[in-house]
C-alpha cells in the first residue's frame, strides 16, 4: 500500500529522479537537475503544498504545486503531475488529489489552476471528474531557429532596440491583449529573473514594445507592442533581437491564446505552426 504525504522534507534529487522516470516514455527531452529546478522555481514550487505517493520509500507518483496569486485569489498551480510507468492505472493521481485538497484549503488556498495537453484525454477526464472546468485554450509553438523565416523588413530608424531591465518592470496597460498564463506572468518571470533577458523598443525615449525570453530554454515568454504602434515591424524586430540572444537553436512560444488571431497570424507569417494545444483548467476550493 502506498503512503501519500507532502514533499516538504523530501530532497529535490528524489523528486528529480521520479520526474524523469515518470516522463521517460513521453515525447519530451530529459531535463537536467538544474533545468527542472529552474522550471519549478519559475512556476512557484512550494514543497509544503506538493504531494507524492511512496511505495517502499520510493517516490512513484507526484504533484508539484506552485503557490501565488491569480485573479486576486490565493492559488495553487500544478507545475507537474506524473506517475512512474509501472504504477500507472492504479488511481494514484486521483488519491493524491483527494489527499491534497483538504490541505490546500487549510492553507487558505482558494483555487487550483493547471494546464493539460488536449490530446491527453485520460488526464483531461481525471481533472474534469474532480470538478475542474476549462477556462481557456492555449496553443504552443516549438521550432529550431533555423526553420523560422524571419523577413528582411528593416526596423524604422526612429525605433531603438536595447536591453530592458526587468527588476522594476511591469506591463503597461496599452500593451495588454489578455491575461498571461501562470508560467508567462510577471510573477513567474520575477521568480526566476536571473534566467531571463528582455529587449525594449523605444521611440523618442518612450517604451513602445518589448520581448522577454528565458535564455536556457529558448522560451519567448512575452512579446508585446503598444496598441498604437502595431503593424510597423516592431514585433518582428524584437523577435529577431530575441533570436540573437537565445544561446541554443531551439525556440518556443508557449500558451498563446487559441482565439488570439493576431498572434497566430504573426507566428504563421514566419512559417511557424502550432505543435499542439492545451486546456487551462481551474477548480474553486
């Protein structure tokens, strides 16, 4: 019989080993210890509200939760749920969830947020059966830089691109089309701020656009232009600048709003097609 408990006193090396075991047969590259730690830190990982199922002291199933504010409410965010292959189909994820909910409530958490691949119907059904409801749909884009056909359109001479400090920066309202996903939010960026770089576009000294990337992962986390300055090549200029500072050849844009036609058309214009889609799901506690 398994033992389910929080991960508060569990060494992260144990979590890392279980994570890679759980996702070994998935079509995703294996993460290094540093990459996994960076990912969960960005997403707000809190071991006190994260949970695992142990068989003979071996971590075989887990839910790593982040903690933060979302729409003005204290929120737990599922940064990663997985089960080692030989222990799947035994209801462990469901039992971990049922164990977790009372503890989340005791800690004053008002809602539970997650994202799940739409093609993972087993997981979608599990969450739906536990009361989660779809709040939004996202697309995600992953490619080699060399396959993205950035055009040769020149940036207008009145626009200057230079590095932007993220320490005190938050998005101006004129740049905001919609609320960012949890992992693309400024809260998440600031949790892992040392891993991010930002480029700003300036006109007469005023910021009119910016792009942010997580360097090691090649994740273009945010790309935005003032609504009054769009369709002038500024976003393309920023994208080119981000490509230049991303060290590897892999780039990705995760969690674009499926109904955001302007973003879709912008990415498609460079031959960048969506690789898949996710549901954002939320449960009131």
